[in-house]
C-alpha cells in the first residue's frame, strides 16, 4: 500500500497544496448552499437545523477525507488479503494447498515415497502445472502492483479536487455531481473487493484441477482423464485469472457507482476475451502455416485477448461498445499480416482486375 509513496514521495504534498488552494471555493459553495436553502426552503426551525447540520457534515468530510480514505483503503485491503485470502498473486500456493488436501495426509509423509518414486508421470505432470501456476502468479502480481499504483494516484488526485465536488453537494442543482464524485471515490477504495469476488471462481477451478476422482478408474484411462481435466482447468484458469485481475477492480467501482452486477461484468469480460483470443489465435495459426512463425501466432492471440479485455472494460465503464484503445491493440496484433504485400497478378489474369480488387480490400481492412 505504500509503494506509491515510495516511488513518488512528493506527490501527496502537491495534492495537499492543491486541496488548500481550492478550499476557499468549497466554502463559497457551502455558503451559497446555506443561503439558497434558507431563502427557497421551508422557513422552519427543523429546516434550518438540517441545513446547518449538512453544512457541518460537508465541512468534516472536506477536512478528514484523506485520513478516512486511507483508513478505509487499508481496512478493505487487509480484509481481502487476510480474511478472504483473495490474492491473485498467490495462485501457486493455493494450488499446492489444494493438491495436498486432495491427495490426503498419506501423500505428504516424509517416508511414504522415495525420491525415485516421485519421478512418475503424475508428479512430472503436476510439476509442469505448478510451473505454469508460478508464471500466472507472477503476471497477476505485476498487474496487482500497478493497479495499487493507479488506485493511489486516483485517490490522491480526487483528494486534490475534492473541495470543488464536496462544495457541489451543498448546491441543489449540483448535488448529483457531488454524489457521483463520492460514489466513484468510494468505488476506487473498494477495488480489492473485486479481486475477492473473482477469487471465488479461482478457488473453484483449482479444486476442480486437483480432484483425484479420475484415479478411481485406474490404468491409462484414469491418468488420461486426470490430465485432460487439468489441461481444461488450466486453460480456463489462465484466462480467468488474467482477465479478472484486470477487470475486477473497475467493475467493482462501477457496481458501487451504478449498482451493476460484478459477476455479470466479469463473465462478459472473460467470455469476450476468450472468443477474441481464440479468433486471433486461429488467424495467427494461419499466419504460422504461411510462414509467419510461432512468435507471430502467439503475439496475435495475446493481442486479441488483451484488446478484448481492454475493450470490454472500457465499454462497461462508458456504456459504449466502441473501444479506441482495444481497436488499437487489435490492430497492432494484426499488423504483421496486414503489412504483407498482396500477391502478384496471376497468369490467367492479364488485365490485373483481381490484383486491383485485392489492393482495395486490403486498404479497406
């Protein structure tokens, strides 16, 4: 939580200075609110008391906003990490714990197996799965690290501009803008709760992968079923972990601000990313078959999935299905294929009509 303050030690002081510069605007707006409520409202003692109480409450929010926001962010982060045990970066530890629990205490004993017995097909396969889990955990930890940096940046900038929007709460015609600001501010504080919601399916997928029921069949059938089960679970888990780690905080903020469903947003984002990644992978595989190389195939699939995640998050926040950033990433993923020159005119096309038509199609695509 203190990484941002370490990287940018003077940023909070600059935001506090801006807050002090804008504070007189807040007092002017509070005064306008008191005057307008007194003149246009019902002239009764209860109406006057409500106006005075609201003014004092807004002044308290303006004064203690940084302290309250830091304490709330710390409480939310501690609850998600220590109580809910929801941390995308610890997916490898969760897999190891679930695997040990599924195998039972007999498999964890020091004298139950020798080092040679551990070199069986199941142990090697589970070791490969663990290696992939380590990579996924590292990628998730990088995403979470930068998400906390962005969260701190948004909270500090919001604190710097808070006097204007808190002052809006005192004016009847601007009250809705101030409420939207506070709801968005609280939504940013609750970003880690999105990872807590996403961890529910992560835990379920890990338990699915470590289920040992296929081994009851015995023989090659049981081992093949267990391997297929793990590969399917790993594919879904990889897509879910990366997509939900990116999208869950933003969807949580939207849920607090507008009441949207977090689970529905996560399912839509992951489904969109999966379809786009698969489509880009098919196109990249065609490029691979045409001599584009394995790097082009992987880059195309990754670019398509990343563009879909960005586009789904942007459209969920703005309500529009158009995503400039997502289209840009998708264009970069297809840049290799688009940069290839069209085929030369064929011998059976002396007029070159097909060649011109091919150029026009490429310019439009």
